[in-house]
C-alpha cells in the first residue's frame, strides 16, 4: 500500500468519525428544538405530533387508518382549539345527487393521518338522505386520492384516482351494488386507462357516451410521444431550462414545455359492463402551445362543458403562444362540434379582449350557453358578468346593471333558471335567477349567511339542491336545501372533533367611516376567555388585494386559532376588497398604499375606542401577500407602525418596481398602478413603494417566505429581512424551502403557527 492510498484511507475514516459526530449533534439539536418549541403534549398540541414523527417516520398505509371521528371520540378532555385540530378536520366537497331519484348522494372526503399528518387520503362516500346511513365506498390508503367523479347511471361511477400501480392519476370505474346500505366492505374500482402520463381533469357527458380528460403533453406530440421524450430528457443528465418567451413560471412551477390539453373520446361498455374507449382520444388543442384547463390557482373544473346532447364541447383557453400571456388576462371560449369529421374549434368570444371563462351549456338546448366575462382588458379584479350565447342571436348580458361580480353559475334542470354564487358583504351567498330571458326577472337570495359553494340540483325538483357551507365558527359541511326555511347539514364527520375543543362563539361584523367618507366593514372575534380581562390584539390584513375576509373557515391563519390563544381578532375589509360593489373594489387602483392604509389607521382607532377590553399597548399586525405588502408599507410610516409591538409580513412585497419585472403574471402589477408598465411610468411604481421608506423602519418584524413562491418571489422577503438586519432592528426570517405562496404541508403549517405565536408572545409578554 503506497503513501497516497494510506492517506486516503485515514482521511476516509476521519470523515466517517466527523460525520457521525455531526449527525449526533444535529439529532441532539432537533430534540432540543422540539422540546423547547413544542413542550405541550396534549392531544391538540404540536408536541405530541413531533414526538410521533420521531418515533415512527415510516410510510403509513391503510392498516393504521383511523378517522378523526374515532380518534376524538376516545378523548376525555376538552382543550382549546389549535392548528393541529384544524388540520385534522375532514375536507368535504363535491356533493352529487343520485341521477334518478335524488334519495342518496355521493361526495368526496379528504382525511389526514391522525397521529402525524404525514399522509392523507381522499375517498368516495355515500349517504342515504332518508336514513342518514353513510358508507365509505373506496378504500382509504395513505397518499391515495380519488377526485372528479360522475354518476354515469344509477349504478356506475367514473372518477379519477392515483390508485393505479404507476401512482399516476387514471380513470376508474366503480360499480355500485343494488343495496348500498348493507355494504360492509369497500368497493374495488376498475381501472379504465393506463397512460404513461397522469390525467389532470375529467368531464363525462350526461349520456355516458363521451368523456373529456386532460394530459400535459407537448403541443405537437401524443401522450406516448410526450412520455418517451420526457424519459429521454430525464436520462440525458442535462439540467438546464431554456425559454424563448414568457411565462417562465406560474405560481409554484416552471413552464417547461408540456401543456394541459383536452382529449375527447367516445366510450362504450363491453359485455361485462366495463367502459372502454372506442377510438383513439382526440387532442382538441393539438399543435397549439396553450393550456386548457388554463393554469389557475382557482378551481379549474368549470373550464369545460358538454352540451345537452353531448355532441358539442366548450372549453376555455388563454393565449399562451406569446409572452403577452404574462401581462394579459385575456382568455376565450371555444366550441367544438363532436359530430364533425374534423374537430375544428370555433372561437365564440374573440371580440372581447378581456377574460371570458366558465362556459355552461343549457341542459335542454345545444344552442344556448352561458359564461362569465370581464370587460376591462388586463385587469383581473374586474366585475364578472353573465353572458348568454344563443346560436345566431346576438349575445346578451344578464343583470347588466347589477353591481355584483358572479363567481359561479349552475343551470336548473329545466334550463329556465340559474343558481348564482357570488360575494356579498363578506359572505359567499347563493341566488336563484328565474326566467333568465325575462327583462322583469330579479334574482332572489336563497342563502345569506356564511360561505356557500358547489350547488348541485336535485334530478326531479329544481327547488332542492345540495351545497357546501362554512363560516367563521363552522368548518365545511354538506347541506341539503329544500326551502328558504328548511336547510340542514347532512354530514357529521367532524362533530366529535368539534365537541372536544373550545372555540370562540362571539363573532360580529362592525363598520366605521373610512377613507373617502365611505363605510368600511370588518370582523371582530372575541378571545376564547372572554372580555373580563385585557386581551392582546391580532390585527389581520388580507391579501389580494381584490379579495376579502369572508365569513368562512380557513385552514391557515384561522381566526379561531388566534382567539383560542387569548387574542382579540380584528380583520378589516379595506378599500379594494371584493363583495362590497365594483366601485369599492376598483378604488384601490393607483391607491395601493393610500386608501387601504387610511382605512386600517381609522379602523384601528375605532376598534380600540369601541372594544375597551382590547389592550392597545399589545397590538400586533399580521399580513399575507398584499397584506404582507401593507405590513411593509406600515413599517415605513411611524405614525402607524409604532402602534404595534411587532409586525409580521408573510409573502409580502418589498419593492413594487422589482416585482413588476420578476413575478409570474407581471400584468398584475401593471393593473395595480393604473395600467402602466414600469418603464412607461416609473413614478407610478415608486409612489407607494415600501423600499423607499426603510429609513423609517423601527419595529421588530417577522418575515415569512416560501422558496417556490413565484407570485411574490422569495427575494422580496429576503430583501426585507436584509433591510431589517442592516438597520439593527430585532427580526427573524422563516424560510420554507419547499413551499410556495401558501403553506401546503401540514407539518410546515404547524411549525409556521408555532413560530408565529412564539414571536408574538415574545413581544407582548
């Protein structure tokens, strides 16, 4: 053995020893961190969760499945509601009536593993509305998720799931027994497709003769060709992204070539009753470098529609072929005649240079279609109005003088009425608009409180429908509406959990005269221990800014979490917020740091004057997204910043001008300042730019950001933290390497909330 090899061996052994010592040190540090940060070991605490993470980090499977209902039923103590409880709640969605009699329903239920939240599963569930008998149809397996399902007939369901051995989303069929109420075992679904790419979206026509699904493919390649190309590129070892145009990235992903394309295909049953494709699916957008469903952070299930006969197909797409998609909000609705030999797309809305979305064919007439449309180009906060297309007739705008922005439209079964979902004074309400073509018809509000979504009409009665409902005091449940005086929840999955926690029951709306002498509204939630003693204040500032603090349950920054920790909660819907009329929403244009800032100043004064139990000397401001921008803006204005013990900026903008060049949809910043690009009017971006007021920063701040945040890039948060450190201001930065504009990981959510409360308690104690 020569000297060189001996030396190498000694170095290798030394590295092993050093590595072992470092590993022990890291483990010790983690244990100390867990002990110091998560001392509470009660069932609702983060500590018990962390202990379980350390004890058993292995992959979970169905053998240790336990519902939250079973878990909380066995607990004997009642504890304050925590973020851990919040994350353990079941997520319920997509209620759908039995297609013939409407006596039973199927819905989706997402559950998390009770002990460590590392895994989740989404399954199909069935309820008999007459007996309340509930059956879990598909087997819960951790990290297996069922989604988008359709009753094809009384006994058959088609749905998407990643239950395939490949782990990719594929189409499955579920055959229901004659009497589901006596079913004791999970039903085994049958896999219909086995593509080398995952399926992202599914739509089935009413006749069960056609379906549409989406795959991410290269514009000029088939599904198999795209998979082959991806395999070759993955094996090449090359790791470089190449771009010739925008968008480079969107929300939390880079746009690397493949597009979401809709594929349409005819289907039939074989002799065993199993569906199969009768031909090769047709890529409706083949050769076009665009997405449908369009890339969106909203629900994409409303992007497509089959006509009443199932012979026509409508879809929405943006113009991704050029860089203009980064600063243009324009999108259009196209239709396809599926009986033609050449499936050519026809643009229905190309005359409108603003966004047209959510096509919905009439259930009785192939010629009639409604959709939602903006009228202002490149402004996503514009009012959405209902348009009606009726063959060769001119398009009509319904409720043109109504000052409401419509978020969803559902046809009645007779094709004469529409059920409308919309925001109204911080609540998501439901209206029925009967005889839509009658000039004298007026919508009637059916549901006024909380936030209601996802209307599904009874198959035999246009006055009965299912919907999901939530509020500040209640997580999502599925409700049955039979009249304005009769509606009831039909799901009870979360009841045992809610019975074992204490939450605030005092939630109220308040108002005051804000900027421009206009009425401004907000929410007040009392701390769980009441108002007998002085309580600290958490002053929440919402994002958007064309958004709102609705009367709804939230899975992060839930009002109840703060109230359970003894804080009074104040959340103001300042100028620019939605649901108070379009003029109120539009008022923030070119007023980014003016009218909302004034509302918050006045609102804080009014709150401290009217709620004597709130301790104004222990107030904290926390803002997310635009709210994070506003916190950074407040930090530079001592007349407001010094009213708070500390400030918390989550995903906040630090430099407006840099944002206009670095965010994914740069047009959002153009619209915020009045429709200018930064090189056209630099002053418009400097007028309310937080970076220009750093010299005035003085208050302790917590900065929070995710590495994959492409809406507000992470350098905005890093820059704000750098400014704080250079000025010697007490500060901390929470940086999540795997998160984007929001927190998706349950464990990260727990860490986030614990760190926030630790920081707040430090400055108010």
